[in-house]
C-alpha cells in the first residue's frame, strides 16, 4: 500500500509550563530557559506558558494546565521550576527528547530536594510501616528508571491524558503538608498511574545557603 501524508505520525507538542515565584538566576535563564524557548526541534513542537503574580502555587499550576488545554494540539505538559537547572544532558532539549522516548504518562528528571539538612533526592516512597513518605536514597546499580510514589515537579514531563483522566482541580495545597505536588501524586496513584524518574537526566536545585562558623550548612528557604 502506498504511503500517504495522512499516515504520518503525529508530532508531539510539549507545553512548557513554568510556575514562577520571586526571582530566577542568570544561569537558569541561560542554560535551561533560553535553549528551550529559542531553539526549535525537528521531532517535536514546543510552546511556553509562565504563571506569575498568583499568590498560591497550586493555583498557578491549575491555571497552567487550563492554558495548555486551550490548545488542542498540545500532547504533553513539561513542568519546569525556575530554581531547577538541567545539567545532564547539556542541551535541555535533549532532556525533553529523552523523556519523550520513555513514552510514559509521567517521567521526571533527577534532582535533590531543598531542605534543612541531607538534600535527599526529590523522590519518595510511601512509608510501609507508618504514615508519610520516605526519601529514596539509593537504587540498584545500572538502573536508570526508578519507580516512586511521589516526586517534585521541577523537571517532569506528563502526557495530556493524565489531566484528562484526573478531575480538576489537579493541585491543592490547603495544609502545610503535603504540598501541591504530593497531593497531585496521590491523585495519580489513585487513578492507576505509575510515577517514574529517569536518572540519566540530572538537575541542580538552586537555593540560598547559610554557612555557619563551624562549617555546617543549612538552607534559608525551607
């Protein structure tokens, strides 16, 4: 049978959604934001939406999803925080490509959480013997596709279908704990989705440090 244009696979269209708070670093603007914003790619389309000036982070995320849904060609949402710098691969567009290749409903890059001490990875498992979550600190050597029960949404690609299946509002943060990303991850699991982290994509998490006279370090932001 002859090939026709109608049989051409649909090119993915990624809506890059950025919930913005405060300021962002020049390094983030140069190394992560600018390449994603400026450089077109041959195998997928991109568009960008930033939410700022809204008081609540959960409201920002919900509004960004609505903006993405306004365009019927959008196939994926890529969450990018203004304090997360994609380090590996060097080109953040290649990071998007790697996440797309996973063909998973939810696929995140790897980075560490900002907290008072420890700086554990921003991926957690439900506590098997009690309430709350436990940080995933290690995994089987050679494995790069880690299952988690909750993740931060600083560098995470999701298929549009996820937000079509889960009812709105997708994000809530009406208690000190858990945050809006934990709430959303709980809705993901209730809907039967598996959350994965691709550890080949490595990011830095930008924050403000306090170095004490004794050499100990703590963050000023959490």
